[in-house]
């Protein structure tokens, strides 16, 4: 993945990307806290997690083995004041019960400023996965006053393994409304 990431950055004009090979949830992340103004992420939702080597400060925010919750805690630490993030999360982060999930939602609303939840179609990651997801958009600094919710029904692709293009994607409308809050209903 390092080579793929490096090549992608190079193809997009970033000549010296800072891409590191490490476990983002381990103790080694501590040296970069508060250094990022923008985080765009689609972190892994499942997989193996070495709970014993997971960063203690992240476990202090949310005691869990759920990587999607630990990554949200990590992104909160990595953002500098005023920094913003857009993170893909599974539906369970918004819809499930449990103390860890409740704590992360409290963090998003009280310690961060949750700005928007964009619900994606369940097929958006097919054929690789059929996971119900949303994008959380939040910033560091301030509390949540209001949250904009948008449910995308058409992302411009069909619900098939070939990801056939279809007309009338809502994504341009989502961006237009995001940049023009006075036009939201």
C-alpha cells in the first residue's frame, strides 16, 4: 500500500509525500498529535487489532477493540485547532448502542464540532464490501450547534459489480449545498 499511496501522490503532483509504514493505532502515533489541518480518511472497520499495543491515550478516550472508534479518537488527537476531517464510518457508529459508541458520539458533539453526516448508498463499496456507511465531517474547536444530514440515493453508479455509471448523481448537489448553507432545507 505504501507504493500505491506514493504513486497516487506523485500522479497528483505531490513530489515528496510523507507516507509512513506504521500501525496508526499503536503507541507510535503520539509524536504527531495536533499537527494536521485536514484529514480525509476511509479507515479499516474490521480486521486484526493488537489490543495490547494499542495506544493507551486512545484507549483512554474510548476503551474498545473497534477500529472505527479508535480511528475517530486518533483523528481527534491528530487535528490542530481549527482543523477539519471527513471520515467514512460504518452505520453502527451512528446507529448502535454501547458505552464505547456513546462515548465517541459524545466526543464528536461536545469536544469536536460535528458539522455534517452524509449517508452513502449501501452499495458504494461494492464489489469489495457491502457495508452501510456515512461520511462524518467535523472540526476541532468549539461545540456542535447544529448538524446537517444528507442521504445520498444516487452516487452516479449502479448497484452492480461492474459499477456502471448512471445519470443524475447527487454528489454535485451535496457539494453545492455544503458550500451554500442558506440553500439547505
